[in-house]
């Protein structure tokens, strides 16, 4: 089953049970972010990727410079352990991690959550690639992905029990748009995509094709 089919099935199940007022708030927030055009302004192929150095789920520091010295780099930004769509996306990436590594590349995922929640994600989903903690979404911001949640959506998430300040160690209630980048060893972006709609994610095949074109 394709990744998007899994996401669509989950969305349909959620929307069948959610109150209309809940769906209205969520849809309005997604529509506003899409209308802002932010997803179209992320670093494009051919541009230089922002450098970063972030702690992984064990607390070890991981730098993009060190990873690129070994080969191409695949970077996936996601929202957090609390997001079921992101967890399906991570599982889809895990399914192709061997193909990524066969091309001499490294895969890392980045979220604003703290290391404790990153370890929980790795353990729960049996991931073999590192998850990096981007406190305050600083690196996400350098990639053009950071946005602040509207107040009515914050209130809704609080009602869901999604305590992002506790998960992230950050009171900003900001998130990254889900995104993926393929970066060549010289730091040039070969593939980039982001979605204002967190329920939409590209199939990993698109990223793999770009990766294979640069190795």
C-alpha cells in the first residue's frame, strides 16, 4: 500500500469521528498556511542547503558537514511523535533506508521534540536512522519551514492532549511543515519538497530517484 493511501485511510477514519467544528478549525489552519505560499519558498534544487548541527536521540551531536563528508544526505522534517501522519511517514522512510544507504547516502529526520521523545519514536517505530532534536525549530526556520500555529488550533491541540511545550521544551507552539531534502556532498540541494497540508506526503520513490541522479 502506498504511503499516501495509508495517510488518506487514517484521515478518513479520523474525520468520520471528529466533530464538524474540530474539522473546520483544522482545515482553516491548513488552508491559511497553503495560501501563504510558504511551502513554495523553501530552498530550491540548485541552491545551497543550510548547515546544521543537532543532537540525536542519544544526545550525540550530529553535523551536516560531517555527514556530507561521507556522501549524500537525505533530511526529512516532521512534526513530532504525537502526529500519526508523521509516524506513517517515518515508517515509509524506514522501509527504504537500505536503498538510501546502498547509494552511499545517510538519512536523518529532524523534529522540534526533545531527545526523550525522539528516543520514544525510534524505539516505538524500530527506526534504524537517527532523529535529531531541533529546539525551537531553528534549523527548520533556516530551511523556510517554521510556522506558528494559530490560536484556535493551539486550543484544539491542547484539548487533544497534545502538550507541545512539554514534548518540545519550547513554548512557541511552532511547527515545521513536513519536508524532505536530498543534498549532494558539496552541499547543493538536489531535491526539495514541503507540504502545507501535513496529511499529504510524497512517496519515497521521488526522493530516491533524485538521490540516484547525484551518485
